[in-house]
């Protein structure tokens, strides 16, 4: 195409984005017109010349991934997807921006609309998730040459680059040489409080260069410069940052360039002035046919690429393996796990559940080639690297283990990106106390409903001498609070194996495994059914009961010991192992009531009581923590805080007497 | 002093640190010898030539602040403090490293031992907290010239610099030109998993330079180079990063330089080899008198500086004002608040509690000159800047408002540093959903027991169209789970004023205010007593009760409306406003029971039920959320999720019937 015609087209394509954004925000009387209008030219050029997607096949595995990290500019994405012709993004959806039940939520929500690759809005998450996608692309390309070969594009704002997670993400991307990742930075020098000079002096280009990125800049309103910059980015083997110098709200003659245009409707008067300024005559929510036609050419190009790819797939020697990766079917795990659990019952190993997890991972990773392990620099502590796993490096992406570095947050977001990409099931480890560092990304996995697996070891005061900074106390409660996150705290090697089965079977939400540092005996006597999946079950059944002891993880052993001691005194104690509150809450009420029984109950967990009302009534007892831990050897800490079989037995007798 | 003698002294001083670290870790059979041994030379030179502290007056306000950001190297700090002669750090404490009840916890714990300026261990927190301290120093210097004039020294490891929070911290420090901050980076190229080249390629010097830092490097085992580098750092007006090239575990001839020396005892054999290698003949836990004498010279220098300072203080025109700042006494607030609350009762404004917070801050900030406001780039949303507050800038530190940028985590840690420094009471705002971003720093404030104030607005689905990424659902529960954190969610302008009174009166733990975006009516009819401080109280007393409605924040209005509707049907509903669960839990059990009564109860909060068992029995009801929110106008969301007076009244009738 003639370059001048192309640029003229792109100006119209961009103005269509501007018009839809300002009109939808105005109609909703809520939203952010500044970013979509400022980045409209960059977006038009990017899609017109570079992006390969097929709106008619939105799950095509080898599509380019487009991530709007600056998620508040959601109308930019909705406008693009409407103009590209995504079947679920009709003008009715654009008109219903930010209204109940629409696909056009205030921030882009994964799963609500086709072409939304990730939920964004919490700043920095998009760019960090995109690093995972770009990494998944390289890992996929190493395994399936010719079938995985696409770009990951990100639009990020100043907020994304100021957030700490961006440091973790760009360091990781630079280190791993993710050359298929291009970040277009909306360099508008405006934040909500005012100019960026209010709060930052960082030279972003120098900062990215320091982390091994290719950096370049362009006038974000000059199509030729934009095109040249993206072309150069594609030619460089490093990940690229393009600083796009833009005017926030570009096109609104009286408001552009100021922070008032960031997050409020322009108002009828300014919208009229913008129409005049842009020469945009079409009424709100009407797009000239010529503009639709220009955007349709992008879809047509994508459709052709997708069909070419399908032809390649059909004749690929990797066809079956690729399909298996896409399906991420855990079925092959079942027989291996059954054999492994039978062996556990025979061997009865006394190991920490983090060690049991390593043993289970030996089975999981052998049976399921699509798992990707990793740890935030605690491999030898989290025990996440099973035998034979090779690390992924910038020179060889064919491995299956990631040294994420001391970057819990970046790891969690990257794992979300790897899951979203579609070919792998990642899991990654850190200490449970540092779940706080990755909490925003854990929440996002739960909100998106994607099965990222978080491996959290050193799960209580049982970690001992490292002390209260490293000892989780409130973390179980705070993680159980996150909707749609399944938390599993197994008590022995069998439950740990079952927890991994659950993690690999999960499809619609993240799973978080909570594992001990200290050794724990094997408590289970049979393993035919995955009892962990029930959430809670009777581990010790005395028949009639005087008291019911309910415990999780490392405290189940304490409950069992207490029950034996009580038996010596003629008191019948049932013991319920409760590895997953969420799974238990999903059981029918009658089943739950039957399991819990009517006898007095005691909950036992080396953590705070919050959340235990799932099991306990006000008159029931609890043996656990009520404040921060301390630094000392673990057995001393358990004694100091009174989390012992003696405490449990003594409380049981008190409750039975009072009953 | 002759330079050669000085260097010889410093070698011995450093070897004393090495010996104490390796022997204490060995005795505890737990801990991290690698960092203390690697950074011993740097530490000896730093203290010997530059640090000004007086161990006999550990709270001297103008002391240098030394922050061990790499907190796992705690034995380095304990060894320094022992050798300097801190009265509470006798050899008995060093021998009891990591044992129950000792001051020498696994990681340095603020408040456990003198000379521990901040709790560290969660990586990156130390450097980010130190930025707050260095900022407080500059703000103090601007207000009290001649009385505040000291340095903030940080030892940080690779972990600290890989964590995202470090980006937020260094950008902030560079932007604010905190030239009195010097970070000594233990550039040992080792992480737990192996060499740093496993996970990072960032050129840290270039990265810090990009954020406006002065950067330089030295051989971390060459005293002359170390001294020259620190001298140059002090001469430069920018914050300085000194890359100290070190050998981890330096001195252990067979283990130094490897990652095995990071976090495990050296073992008896290697300890013997180390003694031989260093020529260190003294038995474990014995220090030659000459070495003590060398360290004592540092203390003597500090004591002299402190006495000179006290003489300056005695004649300073700012003496009284300085003492008031140090005391941070909230007493002057009482009369102004009483008048303000009386005016509220007269005016009965219907405002969002974030707006009520701004109004209360007008009173607080006028009465208490030591408050420092701020927001993570949401000033106009959090409403944290009261009238007349001037921003703090690199050119003028005399203001009282901080534009923290889009850096929730860095803000929270910096606020901890400002509190710890001792002259100011900082508060800072973001959206409640983004409490997740700063959670590790909130936890640290709670663990340290320092009264940082977190202002969290947009506290529920009531924020409307921004949708579920921005709508807190589990955040109240997850924050209430943190021990020693007081969460307050006021229902109107009077409770908001009372919440601020509580926040300013707090001395031993952080306070987190949870505020609405949407307008709320004034519900209180009297304000003589701070009822919010009770945690929960009877807002509507019908005398005899058929049902008790318990609500917080924006849902108290719903409870009151429901109570009126029930009254129309002849049903007597009491309404309890419960702004702070922690304050209520601290009330005597009898008072709590009396308030709650025996009638059926309904809890009402636009959040999950977890934690509500403080008020509710299994048979009681709850009107709130059970999953993520949605994007739509706020009133529609309340209807959609059934959080309405009708739902409450209907549930009340059901419960009364069943009772």
C-alpha cells in the first residue's frame, strides 16, 4: 500500500478509536478517555501493520497477544475489538460500557469478552503477565517449531512503569532475552495527581536498557515514526521498549495534555469541539463504512495467517503433542498417582510436606509434559525442582524449570501469563509468609478463573528460628478470604499427592498449596479415593464420639496424638483432617453436618482462628495462634504457644465436662 | 590516625564480626554466616570512620540510622552492636542467637534490641524503609536546622535489589534528592539458587544512575577503597549506591564464594580452617581487648557528638517545638476535635467518609504540626491533602505533603521509615483494593508496633463502574487478620473524626482507615464520647429488641433504613455500628455480650463474612458479598448483590420467625 494512503487510513482508524472512547465514556458518565485518545495513533499503526489475530478464531493458539497493561484505558481495547469485528463486541456492547452485565466492564476482564487476553487495571500486572506470555511463546516455539511463533504487544502507562512489579518483570524479560515482547509506553508525562515530575525523575529508557532491553522512542502521533519504531523493535533480538511521546486526550482541543482528561468524561461541549477538531462528522456510536473496511483488512490478514497455520499444523509431526499441550489434560496422571500413593502407604515415609511435594512432583512432571516448575530463589527450600528438570535459559527455552529470582510478585504474574497463553501449567514456590508479596497477582488469577498453582512452603511457626517476619500466622486466613482460590494444606505425603492431583485437575481457578518445613508422619491408611478433594474427612473414627478434633497440615499429627492420649483415658475423639476449607464448603450441607457431628469440637491450626467458623461454633475450642510468632527452634515454639497434644487433650476434657 | 594502623585495626574489627557471626550461627545450628562474613570489611570501615551513634543513648534523635536491609545477615548487626557496647547486647545475647526469649532473633526485630532501627528480613523492606528515614531527616532538617543532620546507611543484598519495592524506593529517593542516604550493596553475585546469573542480568549501577543516584564501586575487602568510596558518597548531593564487590562468606577458605555458605552453619571443620586462615586465635565468644578498644573509639566519638548536639539543643530557639515533635503528643487535637464534632452534629453533612476524612484532616493537620500527608497518586480520590498543605520537594523539604507516585508498597514502607525516625506522624492513601500491593509493609508496621496510618478509600462495590479489579471484597477480612493492626471503617462524618482521633492517639501499632467513595448521611446524634473507640456500640436503641442489626461503614445507613422499615411493621430492631472489630474484641466479654444481646442478629457489610463470627452465631444472618463484584453504577451493584434495606428486613423477619 502507498505510504501516504496508509497513513491517511490510520488517521481515520485512530479517530474512530477516539470517537468511540469519548462517546462511550460520556454515555457511561464514567471512565477514562485520556489514554485511549492519547494512544489511538500508536494503536492504529500497531494493529494496521503488525498485529496478527483472527477475530473469528479468538482462541487461535498462535495469535499475537495484545495486553492493555494500562487497563483503565479499557475503551481503547473495546473500540479495537469492535472495529476488528469480534463477534461478541457489537456496538450494543460499546454503548453499554461499564453497565451491569455488559462485556465492556470498567477494566478489561478476561473471560468477559473475546480478545481480552488478561484482566488488567491493577497497575503493572499487565506488563508482568505479558512477560509470562512472551516466555510461554518462546518455550512453545522450542517445543513446537513452526507452530508457535508470535508476538506479545503491551501498551503500558507511567503507572505500570512506576509500580515495583515492573522492575521484576523487565529484569526477568531482559535476562531471558524475550525478543518477541514489545512494550509501547504511553509517555504522556501525566499522572492522576499532575505531571509525572511531581513524583518521578527516572529515565525509563536508561532503566530498561540497564536490564538488557532494546529501547527506542517515537512521536506517538506520527504514524511514520511509530511504524519505523515498531519495525526496528521487531528486528532486534532483545525485548523492546518504545517510548511513545503522546498527548493525553489527544484530539480534545481544550483538555488534551492535562490530567483532568485522564479519568472523567470530556463533557458534551468538549466532545463537540473534539469532533470539529478531528473533522469527525459521524454521530456517536456510528462508524463510517470506510473505517470499518480498513480495520477489516487486519482481520482478513489474520484469518489468512490462521488458515496457513492450520495447514502447517495438519501436517506437523508434533500435531498430537501440540493438541495434548493445548488440552492440558491431567488424565495421564491418574495411574501413576495411584501407584505412587500405594507405594506411600507401604513405605509410610515421615517427610515434610514440602519434601512430599517434591516426591509427588516427580510423578506429576513425568506424567504431564506441560508442567513448568519454578521458585523465587528458594528452589532448595521449596523443593519445586523434581529430578531431571532442566532450567529455561535465554539460550535454550526447551527446559521446564524457571529460576524466577527474588521476585515473588513477578513470578506470580508471569505464571498467570504462562497459564493464559495456553500450552503450559506452571507452578512456582516461595515461603508462605511471602504470599503477601504476590497477593495482587494471586487475586488476579482468582478473578480471571485461571489455574495457576502457587507452592507455599515453611507454612507456620514450624519454620523455627527465622522468626516472626518469616512465620505465617494470618496468611491462611487471608488467602482463604480470596474468592475462587483453593487453598490446600495437606497433613502427610498422601494428602500432598492428592493436593497435586487437585491442582492439576483445576481448570477454573488457582490452587495454593501450603506445605510444612518440618517432617510429618504418614497418617493415612488408605488412598483409593482422593479424600483431600472432599476438603475435610474423618481420619480417625472412634465410632461414638465424645469430642471431634479438626486440624490441618502439620497439626493433624498433634490431633492424632491427642486422640490417642484421650483414648487412654477412655475418651473417644474423632479426628477430622481438613486440608481445604473451600472444598469442604462446597460439600452439601447435610454431608458437612454429618461429618462434624454434635460432640464438642476443637480446631487445631498453627495460625489465627479467623475463618474457622466454617467448622466451629462459639462454644467450641481452638488451639492455635493469636499473634505473631517468635524466633526459636520449632519444637520450642510449639510448646511456647501451646500448640501441643497436651493442650488439645486438656481443652477436650474441659469442653466435654462443660457439654 | 596513621592510615596503615587504621587499616590494620579495621581488619581485626572485621574479623571479630566474622568470628562472632560464624560462631553464633554454629552454636544455634541455624542462621546465615555468608553475608556477615562477606560484608565484615565494609561494615568495619563504615562504622570506624563514618557512623555517628552513641550506644549509651540509643534513642538520640540525631544519630545516624543504620539499616540492615539484608536482614538474614542479622548476626552482622548483633556483632556490631555487641562490639560497640550497647548495654543490652552482652555476649550472653550473642550466645543465645535465635533462641527463645533472646534479643538476637533470627532476623533483626525492632524493639527487641537497642540499635535495631527497623525489622528486616522480608527482602527490600529495609531499603524502602530507609528511604522514609532519609526523607524524615531532610524534613526534620528543614524544620529544625542544626538539630537534625545525620546520615542513613543501608546494607542491601541482591535480593533487596531484585524485589520490586526497590524500584519504587530508589525512584522516590532519586526524585527527592535524598543525598544523605548511602546504600552499600553486597555485590557478591550469589543468590540462594546459585549465581546471580541464574536469574538477573540487570546492570544495577546503570539502573540506579537512571533514577538519579550517584553510583560508584569498590573492592569490598579493600579498606582504602571502601573508605574512599564512602567519602565520595558523602561528598555527592545525590543518594549514593556503592557496589561493594565481595566474596560471600569471606574468610572461610573452602566455602567462601559459594551459595552453600549463605544460610547454613559452616561446620566445626570449616570454622577451624577459618580461624587459621584469618589468624584469629580467640576462642568462640571471646574478643581480644584491643578489638573491643577499637570499637569503643566509635562509641566515644558518638558520645561526644551526642553531647555537642545536646548543648546545641539546649540553646536552640526550636527547643520546645522539637520536643513536641519528638513527643508526637495528640493532646492539642482534643479541643479542636470536640468543636468540630459539635459542628458536625449541627450541620449533619451527607458526605463520603473519604470527604469526611478530608474535613477531619483539616482539624488534625492544623492542630498537630507533625503530621505528614500523602497519597500514591490518588490525592483527589483519597482526599488526603487538607487545605494549606504544601508538597515536599527536593528543593524544599519544609512542606507536609508527599506525592508518593504510583507506588503503594514504597509509600507504605517509606511511611514506616518516617514513623520510625521519630519526628513525624505520616499517613498515606490509596484504594482499599490496593492494600494488597502494600501488605508486606503494613504487616511489618504491625509486627514492629509502630503507628503508621494507612488511608484506604473506595472501600467496596460502592465504587461502582471501575469493577471487580478495584472493588475490595476480601480486603477487610484479610486486613483484620493481621495481628496488631487496627482497622476502622466509619459510617459517617462523626465516626470518621473519631477514627482520626484514634489514629493520632495510637502508639503501638498501625491504624488503617477504610473509607467510602459514596456519600453517607450523618447518623450520630451525640458525640461527647468517642464511641468508635469502643469498636461497636448501640446506634439505634429500640429498648426491647426483636432483632439486632450490626453493620459497618456504608452499610450502617442500610441497617438504619431497614430498622425504620421494620418499625413500621411493629418489629423492634437495634442497630449496632461496628467500626472496628479489633477495638470491640478488646472490650470485656461481659460488655460485648450485653451489647449484642440475645435476639437474632444480622451482620451487614459489603464484603465477605469471614471474621464476622466475632458478632454472629451460626444461626445468625449475614447480608454481604460471597464473591467478586462487577462493573456497574454503585446503586445497581448494591441491588444486584442484595445488600439493601429490603434484604435485611426480609432476613430479619425470617430469623425472628425461626427464633
